[in-house]
């Protein structure tokens, strides 16, 4: 892992007054660029050739003669053959010369690989570099490990397929065989059904024959999904350092299409061997009943504490606790994103309901991030939010 001192030494070469916000152009990049624009920053989107149009054309920023913004959120694009071209030392040099403060998102880590993010990417990053690894399911100190240390509720782990008979409905989390970054998830209510479904999915090329080696199996929580978009501010000195900005949930294909069919038709499809897939393709906004908010904050406070204890310096900026709420109104955390969430675009420009109410203006996650950067620059405290 690159030492924080090395990154801070790179930051020393920056002209903070000219700082720009940079991001890999995918995932939540529009929200990041939109928020940075609202806070008066120039933005740079690092694109992959063939996937640049959204950033380079449709959301490109234009200015009026008086310097005010005419339209758009992306000032500059860097178009690389592959996203991981961002690791090229020359590209990194250029980013640092350009005073780019980099916002990590899930695409950045997925396309570059966590080892390179930790060891080879030297650009000052807003957020917690060391925590990004906790998202790699199956790693020694992954987010399940943190949840356990923090005494936070996670769905019960199912050790082996035979145990499904005791636990009941189980979700099996595996990588999609062909769509490498997507999910080959499925559910089973018994060992017998596990065998049937996995055989079907192997036959269809959705999962690999050896899928069990890297599978995570856990109790399926029956209840709605709430992705809690939190923000932790190391800089805040008056109010709480922890903020709830908003809540989102996902549209998944083909699962959501299944859900909109009559039950009989769903069973018929399954009988024909057509099983739903879990590919994320959009998000929506949500709120929680107020009596659940205290509990949500309690979960997040515990998570923050645990990251401080086990992942020095702990979480910085946005993070997302992905939860299901069961019939007795208990939260179960099934995933944690220690960075900007994938669903924050739903609040882009209009702001998050809770974030807006807290800050008395439109406060998306992207804007909150940029606001923290601006504050850090004004107070000469950039070193506290950079790793
Ligand atoms: N234990 C669980 N119980 C019920 N639903 C779950 C559970 N774990 C995951 N899910 C569902 O699967 C989706 C993706 O799960 P997640 O663990 O976040 O995988 P990934 O981060 O790879 O997308 C969630 O949005 C949720 O709908
Ligand atoms: Mg997730």
C-alpha cells in the first residue's frame, strides 16, 4: 500500500486554488461532476474510448461570455483505450500537474483492480484508500469482518449448500460467468433446489462449474431494500460528523420484470428453466419511516467507529450501508460501499431528501463531497480528507 505520506507529498505539489475534481467516467461520475460544478470546481472525466459520449458530448460543460455556466457538468475528458490506462504513470503525472483531486468510485476499483489502486495509483484521492479493499468479498478483512467486529447485524452466513435445509431461503452470490462484472446470483430454499438451480445456471452459461469456490451464501432477508447513503465529515466541528444524505434502491434486470408478472407466470417461467438475473440497471429514491432513523444512525455510527479502530484513519466522506428491513423492523446489512454509492445519481442536482433538509439547499452526494473538498481547501485541511 502506498503510504499516506507519499500521497501527501504529492499533494504538496498541488496549487489548491486551482484544484479540479477528477473521476472515472462511469458508475456515479455524473453525480460527482454535477456536485463539483455546483460547488464551483472544474471537472475532469477519465473515459474509456467508446463509452465517452455521455461525458464528452451530452453532459459537456459550456460557459457564457460572462463566465457563468451555460450548460453541462464536465469540463474536460481524458479518453483512454481502457479505463485502467489511468494507472499509466504518464497519465497520473498529468493528473497531478493538473491539480486533480480524485474521487474513487466502484468502476475505478473494478477496472483497475484493488492491488493497483493500493500500490500503483499515486494521485491524491478524496476518501479512504485502504478501506476500498473491504468490498472485495471473500478477502480476509472484508466488510463482513468489519460488520462482525462492530457487532452489526448481517444476514446469517450459510457455510455449505447442505445447510440451506436448516437456514431456509438462501441467496447465493456468485460472479456472472460471461458478464464478468455482473452478478450470477440465485436463491434456493433447500439443498435440492440449490442443486437443481445451479445445474440449470451452469448449463445456461450464467455461472461457472466451480462457482462454489468463490460463492457467498447467506440467509435471504424478506423485506424492502434500503441503500443508506451516509457521509462522514472529518472536518465538521459544530454538528454531527455523521450525516444521512439519502436512501436509494435498485432496479435489477431481469428480476424486476419477473416481479411485475402474475405469480403463476413466474412459476411457469421458472419451470421452463428461465431464472431471474440480478443485473443493476437503475435506481430509485426512498425514505424510511422516522422511527427507523435512530436505528439507521446507530448502525452507521458503529460502522464509523469500527473503521477508525481497524482501518486507520477510518471512513472519510460518503459510504453506503446496503440493508434489508425484515417484518419485525430489524435492519440486516448485506453489503457496505466505503465510497460514493452506485445509486446516488437519483439525487443528482435535486439533492437527497435528508441532505437537503440538513443543509438547507440541494445536497446530493456529489455536492456534499465537493463541499467537503472546498471546506478543506478554505481551512487548509486537505490532508485530513486525502489518502
Ligand atoms: N441477504 C440478502 N437478502 C435479501 N436480498 C439480498 C441479500 N443480499 C443481497 N440481496 C439483494 O441482491 C442485490 C445485490 O446484492 P449485493 O450484495 O449488494 O451485491 P453487489 O454489490 O454485487 O451488487 C441487492 O440489491 C438486494 O436486492
Ligand atoms: Mg452491493
